[in-house]
């Protein structure tokens, strides 16, 4: 086992022995299930209306009526839940003075940052994996296209990775976990609201650049079923930037 | 093994350590003594590559702390001020994690773990969560962590804090047994600990080295005069005067209890037999007569209290510290 794997294993263990993961996981799955139920309910109501208007069996499109709405709503859920997962990563180490131990161990700072990110990312992937149950169950009762669902999941994976990297960065800034969570809420909401600023500028070069910075349009395209290289570049570079900044922050704590 | 040249650490305008120079040979045990805020922890943090020095260079086992931090970290076992333990892990899990972090795997890790657990007598708590252990046990887990990979250099920041007296003695024995094969730096403000464990003592005050020597020589060097304490059964008014008349006696101070005097004589003149003769011939009744030696505690207080005289560069104090300078 390499040092990086050792840190990942230790972090994963840290997640599963603390109550946070169970509470966060339960809330996450509950909300995902509740949203799915609501959207399926709305879709059903619309189907009944259609049947009354047209007569006979109306074929409703679950992709449009359920999954697109569900994935779009998940943005706010992820924004609220993921900072809770990341807040402990560096803040707790600093609070409990194990940070000094980690920094004096023969492991590079970038390895520590990547190990911490990978551990929380694996936890998130696990949670996301459990939600596949919803489309699987719906498949038994209805016909729909799986492809936009996979791109929607890809969108949630990428968006989640970006949110988590912002959370890791915020956690490195402070030794207080609450502050870390709050800073990541603030940062994520700001990036969200930037898209509104972009639409104020309209379809000008400045407006397009500002809209590009926000994750909104990139995530929406993936939810619609479009895989665009520019969106992948956006998520990839955002993630790399946040992890790089985390490295700088961790490095700078040595100089204070 | 450890070579520190003129390291300075500044936090903004505050200078935590100022041109500190010292070295530790292979197998030597060195103690950092000093009041709180003297710069002991800062020096250790620089040596363990936790933070870089503002100026100067530090080398551990031939590797530079600034240029080859990973190599330096591999050579060091470090126990910080607060034992760096993860409360949610058991002792075995924690030590396994530490071993893997340092690149020890497989059967080697198992044997290193067993040895480390045995050395610190952690066998009975191996499978308990560290969060449920007492302060003393946590400290020992911290020490087990530092010793796990059998590093050539050990840096221990107050290793006996939080232990009970029996454990303190055991840890001191352990550190003594490491001397010879390991170079050890430990910091402490318990003075007998330095005398008991270390071959050499570095006294730090306000970020500067104010003295560096063996515990015995430190106390010898700082003695400005021989001091003799006597207790007399009867002491007529003229006895102080008669004692002063003995050649070589500098001062006679009445002690706290009646009949007790503290006599200062010139350095290198042992006047005990002369004093005894005078007392006996005057029939004052000699109850006690003994030479007063300076403990490390006195040395420490003397060195760290007279701050005005310590403003000169630390090196000068260490190499040529003369008795007059310490006085005045």
C-alpha cells in the first residue's frame, strides 16, 4: 500500500466511523427519492390529463418529465450536502493537531490533497451509485431512453467533483469545520449566481465569458443529454484549479 | 547527524528564534531547555520540515531541510507537542496507517508494529479506540508512532508530559536505551529530566541559545564562588565577624534559621577545614557544614532571568561564557 492509498483508506474509515456519512447519506437518498416520487406523480397527473383530452393510452416521456427535472433539482441538493462531506478533511486535522504529523510524514502535499479529494469523491460516488435504484425501479413500469440518464449521471459526477474540490479548498482555509462548510456554500452560490450576471449582459462576448464561468449552462447541457467537449474541459479545469489552490493554501500554512 | 547553522525564524515582526546554531552527533541525546515561548518547538518544527527557516540552514543526516524535505522526513521520528493521534482509529489501525505512510508494508510492518507496541507497553490497549484512551496512553501511542520506523533521528517535543511518575521513569529509560544507536533531541522544562537523560543541554531563552554544555559543566561554570552552608549551636554576636576574618572568605550571610550562615569563598579555595577549625576553637558547636552546589535549576533561572546581559550574540555566550559576564 502506497502512502497515498494509506491516506485514502484512513479517510474512508474516518467517514464510515463518524455519524456524518450516515446522516448525510440518509438525507441525500431521502431527498433524491422524494424528488423522484414528486416528479413521477406530476408526470402521472399529466398523463391522466392527456388521456382525457385525447382518449386512449397516452405515452408519456419519462426522460423529459421526470429525469430532466430531477437532475436539474439535484444541483441545489448537491450544493447543500457536499460541503458537509468535505468540511472535515483539512479542518479536523488542523484542529486535532494531526496536521503537523501529516506534514512531517514522507508524503508530498499534492499527494495529501489528491488522497483527500479521492476519498470524499469515492464516498460521493457510492451515494450516487445507490440512487441508480430509482431509474432501475421505473424501468420495470415504463419505457425510457437510458442514454440521457447516463449523461445526467455524468453531469452529477462532474458537478459533484467540482463542488467537492471547492469544499476541499474551503476546508484547507480554516480549522473550524462550520466555517469551512459555510465558505464552500458561499463560494458555490456565488459561482451559481454568476450565471445570472452573465444573462444580464446578454449575448455579448462579456456575457458569454461570465456565463461560461458558472456551472449552470455546462450542467444543463449534460442533463439534456449533450456531451460537449467544452463542458468536460470546464469541469476538468475547474477541478484542477481548485485542487491547485488547495495545494497552495496547505503549503502556505507552513509559512505562517 | 543534525547540523543547524544560524537559523532564524520570524513571524512578521516577531522573531521566534534568532541565529541558533548547534549540532547533534550520532547516538547523542540533546535536551532543549527553556521557558515557554523560548523557541524550542519552532526549532523542532524547522528540523522536521514542518516550516522553513527564514534564514540559515539545517541538515539532518546529510540532507538539507529546505531542498530535500522528503529525505529528511524519512530519517526522523517526530512527536509533536500534542500527540498526533486520530481518535476514530484503534491503536493498531493508527500505527498501521503510520507505517504505510512511511512506506513500510507486509511482514515488516507487522514486526515493527509489534516491537513498537511492546516497547511502550501498549499491548493491553491495542484494539481500543484512541479516542477512549487516557492522556498518558495517547502520549505513549504518539511515542510509538515516532519510533515505529526505527528512525536514526528522534525529535520529541516534551515526551513525558501527561504521564504518571512511573511512566515518566519508564520513558526516560526508553530514551536512554535509544542513545548510542539514535540521535535524540527532546525538549522539556522539567530540569531533572534533562540531567537524567541527556548528555548535552541547550538552554534557549527568547529565541537565543544562552548556554550549551553538559549539565554538570553548566552548573560548574556558572558558579561565581564556592558556597558553604554552616549551622551553629550557639552564635555570639562576634561570630560573623570572626568568620569574615578567615582569609579567602568573601561574604557571610545569615541564613533564615537562627545559627545558619551561608559563606561565600573565592572560587577554587575550599575553606571547609579552616572554617571548621575556627568554629571548633571558639566552641560555637558545629551542627552542620556542607558545600552548596548549584543545581541545573539555579543555572536555568540565572540564565533566563538576567535578560539584559543576554543581548549579545548567543555564540559568544556559549563559547566564552565567563563567570563575570554571568554575574553583575
